[in-house]
């Protein structure tokens, strides 16, 4: 501790071994803090909590109370941890604190990309340092973000089934290839029975001009339009979106638990209800 012109500046190192909480007690002096979460975050694998507590105050003030200064320092330390738990965990393993608490997925997909696997590996490392900590995973979904990719997947499966009925087994058929044009036309007509294919083709046909007596048909643009219309005709339910969200959460859980590099116990990770998010960030 140092005191300069009655201004106190000090550092405390508080070390607690195997701290256990007793029954909750009502007290007007007690701080309203989630102590169970704080202990799980602060207690290492040996059951030790090691806190550095800066303290300051005006010792010349008649209201100065050293006990309350220490209590305030403890409260501030706990609040900083429980209000930003992922930042705290990131600091344990030297990770980016802004990204530790989220895992990103491509549109309509549940697969983990390499940068996300690296992030989860850091989270797993931090959780192994804090064995009392449990994690809840809420898989996110957003209709505007996910539905277009899911609709394209559905259109692909419809085409795949159509080609299979024709004796053509193709694992990932192209919606716009010339070889699949007839099949796509049949699928289009099933969704838009009031639209004549010839009338649609006319929209992509350039009329004869003085320079050329032949009409020019843009087959590629026509096939692209067929694909766009077939994709747009597919419907995506909320249940399908929630299933994608759950699959995302399960992918993260599996990466945390089923790892050759010190995976954490499965009981420490639970899947929560899917979460519809407004922002796709």
C-alpha cells in the first residue's frame, strides 16, 4: 500500500482454496452477485482462486472504511468476471475475447469451418482450466439468412429424384446444366402450371434484326431463370430452421466433447432451445 496526500493506492492478492458456498442468507449488506458462476469461472483445476485486487480511497475522509473498500474491490472483481465470462475465459488462453462466445456458420449450413474449429479448441482449452464450469449452447437461425441456401438444397434434391426416376443417378446435379434442362423444365411446370415454357423462352429470345435474320436464344439465361424459379418455389418451415439450429449446437458440442485433444465431459455441455436471431452478424 502507498498513501500520497491521503490518497490510498494498494494491491491485494487474495488466494482461496476449495471455496464452498453455504446456504443463501438475506442481508442488507450482502452483494447481489451470482457467486456460483463466479466461483466456477475463477476456480482452477486445483480448487484455487487467485485474485489480484486493486484498492483505492481517500483515507482523510471521515467516512473512509477499509473493510468496505476491500468488499468493493472483491465485488468489482466478481462483477467484471460474471458480466463478461467469455472475455475472462479468452484471457486464460490468450484468445480473442470478442469472438470466444460465438461460433459462426455459413448460410443454411451446420458444418464447422477451420477458423471456427480453432475457436472451439481455444474454448475447450479454457473450459479444461475451469472444470466446475458448464456450458449451454443455443443454436441460432435466421430465416432471411438461412432459407435461401436451404431452398437451393431442396431444389437440388427434387432434381436429383427426378433424374433418378429417369435412370440417372447424380450425387450433386447442376440446376443450370444443359443436360438437365428437360428435367428442370418438368419441375418448373409442376410448380408453375399456368406459365407456358414457350412464352418463357420468348423472354430470352432476341428478335431478328437488320444485321441478322436469325433469332438469338440465350439458353444459359433461360436455364438460370428456371433454376431461380424452382428454388423460389421451395418452402422452408420453422421446424426445418430449428433443426438446422439444433444441428449447429450439436456440431459445437461434438467438437468440444469428442476431441482427441482433451475433450471435456459431455455432462458439462447441454443443448438449449434454438434461438431465432434478428441479426445475421
